[in-house]
C-alpha cells in the first residue's frame, strides 16, 4: 500500500461528507409541525372550533360528548369535522331532559326583528349601478330590506 503525501492526506480528511438520511422515528408518527406543512401543501385548512357539547343522533342510539375538542378541516369545498372526547350514550328519557333544557334556554331569548344596516357605501353602489340619485337608492334599499342586488335589479327593470 502506497502512502500519500501529507498535503493530500489532509485534503482527504477534510473532504465534506455526503448528507445522510435522518433516521426514521419508531411508529411512523409525523410531528405536528410537519403534518401542518404537508396539509397546507395539499390545500387543507384547519380551524379549531370552541364547542361545549356535541350531540350525535342515530336511529338506534344518541351520543353526547361534553367538552369535546372539535377541529374543522376544509379541502376542495368539503368540510371534515374531527371530534375528540368521551362519549356518553343517552336513553330516550335522558334525551327528553336535554331537549327540555334547550327549550327553556330559548324561551329566555326575546325574538327581535332583524333590521339590516344600510351604509352610505351601499347607497352609493346602488345609485351608481342603477343610475339614480342617492335618495331614491336609499328608499329602494329600505324596501328591499338592505338587499343590494335586489335593489339594483328593481331599479334597472322598472318601467
């Protein structure tokens, strides 16, 4: 075996090594950051939903999850709900009590008529699109309950 000169020996020792593949984790689990990145690349949006109770009603049984963790995932117009928590199966008697409680809560809320707010921008938009003055646009917007498209169509199609 031939010995190399010292200059060449140093070059070989300092030669950069090729990058090595990272060892894979046991169980094949992917870290949450890595998973979020992959989901983003695939166009999946994730959103945490604050929920106090989830009720799943089936033909044979009803499940109630108290204090669940709910995640909404959106991809290509589809919505996927992931629910994590401890489920309790309810009988029909228990379900009646839950339903009655809900009705009592709803009775305390007074019914109020919804009146849309009509902004100056809405009035100007209708007036410009229908070629009318602001006062006329405002009155038609009020008649159409704040529906801008309906007001514009009404003004354009009138005789």
